[in-house]
């Protein structure tokens, strides 16, 4: 096998959601690896796209502002690409309940259209779809492996399940090479901290950096967390392996922690701060999944992926980033 | 509990796909039970709707020709209904691959819209969603129970999975009482026999009645079959039970049979005819699921449902119907 660095050198790589949290971290890595990177993003204010996310690499990537729902734009842009990291999506559970059609259009219909376009205009592309643990719904057992039943508890989970389903289907039926990563709570520099639309951890970090107290809902829920650089590792690993086609893989974290303990760890790493516990808001309770953590042995066995950045180290790096750059994320 | 007959007497019942195969058989039963029946159907020529299907009850039901994608129509029609049997759908696996967007609009998006309309304008309705075994994909084990992983092998399966998912979600989150039946090969009078869009069995029966030979693809595949009156029993049983809310149930048949043996049984019941075996067309092979038969112990345990009409008897009744009425189905 060629050294990893060489795999992406000179390769044309399209990242949808490329100005978002994970997309921009992936872009920075791809630039280092010598790839020819095209970032597509809609910059919808409620989503994760932020031009500051590519600060420092803006001259080394191409940016195309368009929406994955824009069929003509996507049909053109996917042509000639070697890799498609399909990260664009509506991520807010609450928003998906309040406006289920938009969630469907972005997370389900647009994905189908992208796959159809690849089938017609670029059947040799390799596609990596960013799926989510949300499709499992409330866990029946822990840790959750990829065989766990899919019973989403919100519209977002159903539409992401469909989007993932199309991706695997186009692999199996048409040979459009696709695989999916079921991401869990990804965190790190460039995450959305303006509100809780990506993850509650974003708003915790913002408030902490602003020296304000933050709210922990309930706090007993167990979770695992993936540092964004580890997620980027996984994205690149599944992209370059031929054994991942048609497969889905969980990601996970180096440890399992309750939200209360996470809050305390965050305060400790920050060297101070305040949190208070409140009960779950009813609107959230209805779509809450209780405890969740992933069994990621499938990707570890096949590709050797595992989290390399500890939660403690990852939180510190994230805090350092936002202490310096918070003004660009408010 | 009130006698079953009384449950539906005077009740307002909306059946989408009401001029279709299962919808019209359900309508005839509901008329007998004294319900106030409204049938909605788009009469799209490639689908199952056929005005002849309500021959004999046309003065006892109301018919509204509209498409479930017609949001304004559906929003109005669902108001004031006690029961909604949500049977409208695109059913062809092949069509779903050739035109995946239409399948998505009907089987997924329109279902979401109907549920949203119920939430806003008729939250007390009870909804029965016609789901399909197609959402399981290629079985990992047999018989397939409701816990089997969902891995659809065609676009139709993914969109039906989403439609079912929304239905259960709206039950769990909003208390819009919903349940789903995962139908297997339903057959009987009023099925589409013009082509194989609903089931290959339709075209077998038509050719047999026309005294022409019919094709069996491969023939070794195992299947189970539900006679339509048994399916109607199940629809009514889940509708009137309070214990079905948020649940999904497989239906199945009284026996498991290979397609070759089914063809021979059909010829025997018909008192003559010819079939020949050919290999699977490549286009179909890619989305074929191999052997399938259902474990329907869940609905049997809870409600006592089981198939009452044997395959032999059901095939005979179907043949008798089409010998008399074929002209209306060509």
C-alpha cells in the first residue's frame, strides 16, 4: 500500500458541508496531504458553516457556496471528483421536529440526488457518508454496535437513516463505492458554539469561555465523545480502504462519562467555571435517548482506528481554540 | 369490549389508496360494518387504483380523487376522521429504482405531511400504516420477525422504512395513535394483474386466465402469501385495539412455498395451464431478496390474528374473480 500521505496527493476531493465543523477540520488535513480540495457549503446561518473555519487554508482550497438541495450545482460539482466526503446535513434534533420537511429535503432527498448524479456523471467516485448514532434511537443494550436495531426517536434520525440507506444501496446495486460512519458526539475546534444545534457541549464551552455558568440537563446520561481529529482519521481511513465499500462503522470515544462528570471535567480542565443541574425540558425529554455509547470494534478490527486524543486533552485543545477565537463563533 | 361490528358503525374512516387492491377490499368490509367510508385515490395508471374495484359498493362510499402528495387536499380530508388507513403508496421495486424521487415523494414525504396534518388538525385520529416486508431486505434468518435488521435492497424499501418510522415517531412523540403492518405478498380479488408492479402473482393469474403460459423466474425462492381478506382482518384488528399504538406487526401466510411449487399449485387449482422457468433478469437480480417468510407470532399473540384462508382456497377465489372480471383489469 502507498504511504497514506500519497493516497490523497493530487486527488480531487469534494467535501459537502466543507465550511462546517468536521468538514473544515477534514479540509485542513487534506490540504496537508496534498489533495485538490473543493469545499461546498450553503452557509445557512443555523448550521455549522463558518468562513473562519478555513482561516489559514483559504488560499489552498476552493470554496463553492451552494446548497446540497441545489441539484444543478451538485450535478456539476461532483463531476471529476475522486472522493466525496458527504458531510452536509441538518443536525439539530429539535429543528427536525419543528420543520421536518427541511430536514427531509437536506438529509434524505438531497442525498438521493447526489447519489443519482454520481451514478450518471461520476460512477468511479468514492463516497463517505457522515451518518449518526441518532439512527439507533434509544439503546436496547450498551455499548451499541452496528447490528443494533434502528429506531430513531426524531425526524432527523429517520432522514439520516434514509440517507445512509441510499448510500449503501447505491454501492450494492450500482457499484458506486460508498460507506458510512455513524458519528457520535464529535467535538473540538471549529464546532458550533453559538447554540446547542450541533451539541450541548458547544454551548457549555462558549459559556465557560465567557465566564458564565452553564446548564446541565439531568446529568446522569452516559455518553462517549470523539475528538474531531480522530473523526478525521476515521474519514480518511475508510476513504482509502477498499474493504469498506457498502459498510457502516460506528465511531466512539476513549471513555464513557456522565454529563455531570463531563461538566466537572470541563471546569477542571478550564481551571474554573460554574455549572448547575436542571431537569430535562419537556420538549427535549420526548426525543431523548437516555444513555448511549458505541462499540467501535468493527472499524478497529478492520482498519486499526481508535481514538488517540483523550477526552481531557481534547477538551483542553478545544478550550484553547475558543479562548483565542470565540469572537468568530458568536 | 363492544362486539367488533359495533366498533366501526357510524365511524368516519378514511382510506388512502382506497381504490387500490387492499384499500377497496377493506372498503367493502367497512361498508358491511356500517362505517362512513371515504376513499382517496390518485388513480395513477401505473398504480393499483381502479374504479371497478368498488363495483357494487360505489353508492355506499364517498370517493375523492386526489394524490397523497396534494398537501391541501389531504389537510382537508383528514379532518374529522376517526380512522385513517394509510394504504396509498408506490409499490413497484423496479419503478423505485428508475424514478427514486417519485417514490420518495409518495412513500416518504407525503406520509410525513399527512402525519403533520393529523397532528395539527386531527390529533385524535387513529392511523394504520401499510408497511412492507421490503424494509427488511435480504433476510439474515428465517422466519423473519419484527426485530430483524432493516436493510432495504431498493429505494422503495428505504422510503417505506422512513414512512413507517415517521408513523411510529408521531405516536411516540406526539401521541398521534399509529401502528404499522408489515405486509408480505398479499393476493386476492382486485389485485393488479396488468403487470408485475404489485406482485408477480398478478401477471401469472392474468396469463393463466388468458390461457397463456407464464414465466417463473428461478422458482426456488421461498415465500409466504396473505390472502387479502386475512389482511383486511388484520387491518381492522390493529385499528380497534388500544394495545397496538406505536407497534409494528408482520403479517404472513398459512404456508411457505417455493415459487415453482406455487406455480404448479396455481395450475392445479386452475385445472390446467403452462409455466416455464427462466433465469432471473439481471435488473431484478440486483434487488432480489432470496427466500423470505415471516414470523407473525407477535400479532397472533396480541390479537389472535392468523391466516384463515388457505393458499389453495385463496388462489381459487382469485382465479374465479378474474375469470369473471378480467376485462376490467387489463
